[in-house]
């Protein structure tokens, strides 16, 4: 009876999965806003604002997770792994915000086709992370699915890298005899978009290391 009462007082570990899901949702919404931003036009600042909003939301959830890690008696997996996973997820949406900041700073209103394609792949990455997290509540049953998702994330990161290189080459040819400033701004946006995908690859690596430890 005493033991049951004691256990009832312990913070529930399920809360971590709720928080992961909430964070992942903010990341997915952020990715969609980023994709909208990359369509260009007069609505660009509205989408930038949305990216900021979801980044703030994600930040708050990250803080909540880090507090819960300190206060929870029993965590679903290693405390360090929880911190690394939520931090990698947060870094992905931070990079989306960095992209939006550059767009606002340089008042960009039109984007190159490879940039838009990178935006689409970022949405795919965010959706894959959203699919992976609930599966981690029962890692043993979901090893092959989780492995497939992390492999797909790494593949998407590779495709974003290729688009980054293609985009820079096109940008150079386009502005070679014209505006150095437009070239510099374009490079900045490409670099941030590439970093978003890199951070998602970090998330994939964190998920993989947790899977390996649990199985």
C-alpha cells in the first residue's frame, strides 16, 4: 500500500512522450511555415513570423523537458539521451528560425527552385521525426521501423546537401557578372537550409543510439 502510494507520487515518465510529441508538432508546423516562406511574394514576412512563433513554442517545451529530466525519478531512457534528443530537435527548428531571420534582414521576396525543394525535404524530415517518436515508447517492437525512418532521414539530408551544391553553382552563374550582394544573401540562405537538414540527421543519430542501447 505504501509502495503504491509512493509510486503514485512519482512523476509519470509518459509525460516525456507527450512533450516529445508537442515539440515535434511545433517542429512540423515550423517546417511548413518555412516551406510557405520559400514560396516568396508579399506573404513572406507572415511566414517568417510563423517560423519564429513555432521556434518559441519549441524552446518552451525544450525547457520543460530539461526540467522534467532533473525532477523525474524514473525516465523512459537515459537522461543524457533525452537531453541530446530534445536538443537536436530544438537545433533543427533553431536553424529554421536562422533562415527566417536572414530572409527578414535582407528583405528577400523570391527564392530559387533548389531552395524551395530543400524546404519540401525539410517538411519530410520533420514528418519522419514525428512518426519516429511515438514508436520509442516500445522500442523493442519497433526496431526495424525506427531504423528505416532514421535511414530515410540520412538519405534526405544527403539530397539536401546535393541541392545545396547545385543551388550554389546556379547562384554563382546567375550573379557572376551582376550583384555580389544577391550572391552573398543566396549563399546565406542555402547554408541555413542545409544546416536544418544536418540537425535532422543529428536527430536520426540520437534515435539510433537510443535504439542500440535499449535493444
